[in-house]
C-alpha cells in the first residue's frame, strides 16, 4: 500500500488542479459594453416564479456546468434611418417626416430581461429591422394626433411625443431610445412651404414699411431745417436792409423769387414723398395679393383632403363590397351547379340500378322458361294480357253516341233472314277483340273451356238478331218502328 501512496497523491493533486482550472474557466466576467445573460436553472424571482434568464451588467458570475449556460448582448448603439412618407396628420394632410433614430439595448433590470427573452441570438441587422417597424408605427401615430403647424413650429413638443411613444414600445423588447433627429418636414400639398412664404412676405412688407417711414421722417426733418434757415436768413436780411430803401426793394424782389423757388422745391419734395409712399403701398399690395393666392391654394388643398379623399375612400369601399357580392354570387352559382351535378349523378345511378334489376329479372325469367327466350316473351305477354284486353275495350268505351235510330224491315240482313238491328248490334259487339284472337296474336292458344261451344255462340247470335227494339245509348227505350219508315230519318 505504501508504494501506491505517491501515485494516489499525484492523482488527487491533478484532479484538484483540473477542478480549479475548470472553476476559473466557468467564472465569466461581463465587459462594460455587453450584458452577460445566464440561462438555464437560474433560480426564482421575487414572485416565486422561475426566471428565464439572469442578466448581469458590469460584474461577473459563475456558470454552473450542465445546468447553466451563458451568452452576451451587445450594447453598441444602432442608428436607424426612418424615411416616413405620406403620413396623415390631424388635418388629413399627408406629411413626409425624414428622421434618424438611435437605439440600443437597455441596461435597466426589467428591460434587460425583456432583451434577453426577445433579442438574444439576433444580429444587429435583425434588431435594427425590428426596431424600425416599431418606430414607423409609433411615428405615424404621433403625426396623426398633431396638426402641421405644431409639427413644424413646435419641434420640442413633437420630439417629446415621439420619444414617449417610441420608447414605451421599445422597452417591451428590451431596447431604449437614445436620440431622435428630425431632419426636415415636408407635405405633398405645399402647406408648410406656403406658411414659410407667408412669413417671408410679411417680414419683407414690414421692412419696406419701416424704410418708407424713415424716409418720410427724413424728408420732414429736412423741410423743417430749410424752413428755419429761411426764417433766420430773412430776419438777418430784414435787419441789414432796414435803413436802406433801395436795398429793401431789391431784397423784397429777391425774397419773392427765393420764395417762389423754395415753394417749387417744396412741391417737388412733397411729390417725391407721395410717389415713394405710393410705390411702397403698391409693393405691399402685391405681396398681400401673392400671400392671398398662397392662402387660396392652401384652402383648396384642405378642401381636397376633406372632400375628395373621403369620396375616393367611399368609392373604394363600394368597389370592394361589389367584388364581395360578385364573389358570393359566383360561389352560389358554383354550389347550385355542384348540386345539379350531384342530382343528375344520383338520378343516373338510380336509372342504372333499375335497368340492372330489370336485366337481372329478365335473366331469371329466361332461366324460368328453360333458357328459351321465346317462352320468356310469352310469359311476359301473358302477364300483361289483362292490361292489353283492358286497353282494347277502352278503345270504344268512351265513344260519345247520344242517340241511334234504326228502321228495320226485318229482312234486310245479309242472309235475308236476320234483321238489320241485329247485325248492327252484332257488329258493335264484334268490335271488341275476342280473347282467342288476342291469344293468337300473342302466339298462344286459348284453352277450350274458355272458347265456348258453337251452339252457345249460335244461341247468342239468335238472341241478338231477335232484338227488334231500338236501345238508346243513355238507357231509354223507343217504340218499334214501322215497316215503312219515312224517307228522311233523323239520326
């Protein structure tokens, strides 16, 4: 035993060394730009429910072999370009809002769990596409709740609404919104451009008005200065020529000419001022006219969006409803056709069964007749003989004879003995086919006990010949006619 002690010690040391190395290999540290996700059997949460994963950011954890495994989520920000076009605003005007969003996986405890459950194993491109779909929907929703003036003038309010809606949806999949940058906002109707032109026209008009007012003030100041100058010069001249009579006349004439020139200059100045004011007003009116045209185009676009677009939507609804009714009619027609086909198929099957049974019956009938088809036909005719006799009798049953009058001289028969009335009744009764003739036509022979004797036949004929009374078809008897009937009897 002592000789194996060093070997055992070496084995134990080697096992401990492997165990320590494995322990250090299973101890994983999380970098600052990643999230360590430990999944498998990771314990229970605060609500005593099993957790799907444990997320660690900025730390380390020991990964138990067999029952646990790990993976990393990258925290690198993702820049997504969103070119939203034709989004309906609250005024039903379509707006283009090109923007760029920057998102990344959140490091909040609850949101990190969402990211581990929904984004683990996805590439950056897949995560970007998923976030892009969410951002598109929420951005359209925000645009639909705001007017164009708010979106264009109050960008802070618009960005706050977008950030609030988008971030709430991104947190559900473990992302957070880092930055939103809206580059420009345009609308297909030119409403925003019209607003800008209107503001520019207003600023230009205000500037022109201010310049005209400054020019007017300058002209008035200049005129007042000239006025003061003239007054002071006149006073000085009046004082200088006060003692000289000749100088007074010269000065008076000079002053008159000067005043005339000054009046002309003042008239020119006033006219120039009026012309400048009229030109300024003309430019202002032209700018206002242009602004009114832009406003009219804006109102026209608004009316188009309020009336034409709903009418087009109603038209599309009617077309869709008509297509649905047509499809329903086609399906009903197909169902009717299938029902008729099944009915005809069932009738054909029934006729086939009847003919098959008749064929089987004919085959058995031939077998019963000893295999002779002629005897089988005789059996069939014998079976139908009562119906044939009935048909022959029915041929004269329904003859409509109201009345028959016969003048019989009792010796006008063919044999010169039997009366004419007897021959008539005998011929009428003879029109009924006798059984013997029917059997002969069918190829059979009537038994002797059904034929009767010749004596019986003679007695019957004699009884018919002795009948001399005329029988009314309706059951009334007439008197025996005389031997010499009138020339024109009535029938």
